[in-house]
């Protein structure tokens, strides 16, 4: 039982990271109906920015951890948001009126470019970083196996919950959220009632990229090692999480991320770790067979 609870804690932490990345996917899809396959690379860049900021702050003598993390988070989110805005302007906006595969191919091209750009700039070897947050809380100690949650795990789960609540409120209760929902339903009619569609779409990309940067910081703190290929597999799994939970739904994105994290953790703990990705995608296939819209997705109603 102790081992089961420890894997549960590990799975929730990993799932929270996937959920943060998946929110960015589902926000862009909700407005444009297209997947930003460069989103995983923005997450990877956020991780590198976080590592560089933490190393620089440590080198100049800023060692108070809350202050260092706050500065790192702001800088990583700002730079990642700039990347998100640039991707929308270069890879999506010029192709918005083209056939549907054109933006997808463009986004894949941007993804490959960003991977190679970071590889050339930072090198191909994994980059380790010393532990920033140490310590843990013992949840259960039976004299045998101890169930514990580190402060980093607690921080990751708390930030995921706060951001989910914050972004859900923003989309449902603010003028920007109403503009996003109107743009999602009909871009032409939204423009006719005075909504700046281009600006709304750009802001959505910026918000998704900022969330990816938060996930990048969290994974840097959690694992302590990153590389230029970090964004590809995490991006694919986060996209899977968004589809599993119901793409277009923010709670669904986080739910899908948590499910994938739990599947990976329990499969790795009880079965062969080499097949954990097979288990994840097998569950996705089963869900899509019996519920094609995802767990929290709603079927699209085509207006005629």
C-alpha cells in the first residue's frame, strides 16, 4: 500500500506538468481548431531559460530561493510569450486562409527549427542543474516503506491547480475570455461586433506559451536535467492529454495530463518501464473508440 501511495504522488506530479503543457494546446485549438505542434519546443525553451536564469542568479549571489524562483518565472514566461507571439505571426497568421494542412506543416517546421536552434546554441548533451528546492514532507511512515512528497512536488501540484482555476475564470468571466469564446465560435461575426480577432488569437498564443514556460521551470526543478529533445516527447504526451481529456476543455486538459501521469507512474512501478508509452497510447485509443470527444469534450454541432 505504501508503494502504491508513493507512485500515486509521483504520477500526480508528472501529470500536473503534462496538464500545464496541455492547456496551451487546448487553448489554441479552441480558437483556431488547429494544433500548435511547436508548443512542445516552447516548453523546452522555457526549461532552458529557467536553467540559465537560475545559474546566473546563483552566480551573482541571489540565493533566497523564493525571490530567485519569482525572477526566473517572470523572465522565462516573458521570453516564452515572445516566442509564442512570433510563432503565431510567422507560422499561423499568413496561412490562416489557406487549406487546413498548411498551418500544421508550418508548425512542424517551426518545431524542427527550434529543436536544432537550441541544439546548436546549447549543445546536444544533457544539462544538469544542482537541486534548488530541497526537503520533503512524510505523509506515511509504517516502519517499512515511507510515503513522502517533496516540496518541489507540492509546488508543482499547487501551481497547476492555481493556474487552472485562474485561466478558467479568465475565459468564463472576463472581456478577454468572451472575446476568445466569440472568436472560437465564428471569427467573421466576432470581427463584425468589434472584436480584434488577430489580437485575440495572438494573446491566446502568448498565454499558452507562458504556461509552457511555467511547465519548463517545474520540470527543471523536478528532474534537474534537461536537453534539446525535451519538448518533443513531452509535447506529444501533452497533446495526447488534451485529446484524452477533451480538446478544447481546460479541465479536460488537466484531467488528461493527470491520467497520463498516473498511467506512466503505475506502469513503471508495477510492470516494465520500457512499455509505459505503449500503455499510455493504448488507453488513448480505447477512450477515443468509446468516447471520441474525450472524457470532458462535447460533440461539435455543425450549423447549416
